[in-house]
């Protein structure tokens, strides 16, 4: 029987290398723009990024590839762009082993800020979709541009669990660590690059995270 805890994973830079999404936004779309308007790739990249910034990441449109295809009047279908570059989707080395272990004991979900169009392609191509009982996108499912307290509360309600019985891990210090902890969720900050001082809720990879979840005493001991 699986444990009572629900474990939530961020996606980009947590389960999956961010190369794919970066390529789509910063190379794939500018290439289409350059072809459409007969400009150099460097000029197209500058123009496209300037338009991104004019919208800003506090707007839902920032995350919406359908919006940008229409806005730039790009040729082809946005679905094709996502599919054409799926070879760049790579889970981090420890991911498969970690989730194969944890799924035997806990229910696993994905909680991402990325639009669902990206999330579904990424977890499918990373060959990890079958391990998760639900996939949540803050932007697509809740119309929130960040993983706010309301997003985590809604997810806990949907999953039928209290925040105190939920665990979340991700690479954004505020939205994957500070925000969920403010609700009583047991959150861990994934710091692959060692940007912050080490503490009992900062992990260098998901193997360390899994070890702490399975052996809570290890987290306590690390503080002593």
C-alpha cells in the first residue's frame, strides 16, 4: 500500500533538462520568424525576444505558444514545432531511478508553471508519464502565471490531501520552496548548481531528495 504522502515534482530543470524549452522559444520561433519576414536569425532573435519582454512574464500570453504563433503570424503549426525538436528532451540522469523507486510508495504528480502543451510533450518524450497520477499546469489549468499559494491549495483539494501530507521539490527558490512551505507543504529546494548555502531542505539532486523522503531522520541529523 502506498504511503499517505503525495509527492509533487516541478518539471523543467527538475525532472527534465531545460534545453528543449529554451530551444523552442529562443531558436525555433526566431527561425520561423526569420523565414517569414526574410531577416537574419540574429535580427529575428532580437526582435522576438523584445516582443516577449514587452508582454512580460506576469502575463499569461508569455507562456502561450499559440498566442505567439498568431501574434507573429508564423507559418505552419505550433504543434509541429514542439514535435520537431522533441529529440532535445532529456530527463536528468537520476530521474528514472528515483521515480521508479518513489512510485512504489507514494502517489506522484507534476506541478509545473509551463503550459500544458509543453508539459505533455516533455513527460511523454522523457518516458516518465506513466509514473504520475496527475499533471498540473499553473498557467493552463489555473490561469496563474506563477505557482501561487492558491495553485498549491487547489492541487491539494483536487488530490484530496492536506498540505501537511504533501511534498514538493523544484528548482525555483520562491515558487517551489518558499510558497509551498508557507502553506505547510514539505518543500525542498533543488539546487543542482550549488547557488545557496546547504541546509536540510536543499538538495543537490533528486537522489538526495528521495533519500530524505524515505529516511526523514537523515534530514534531522543533517541539521545537528
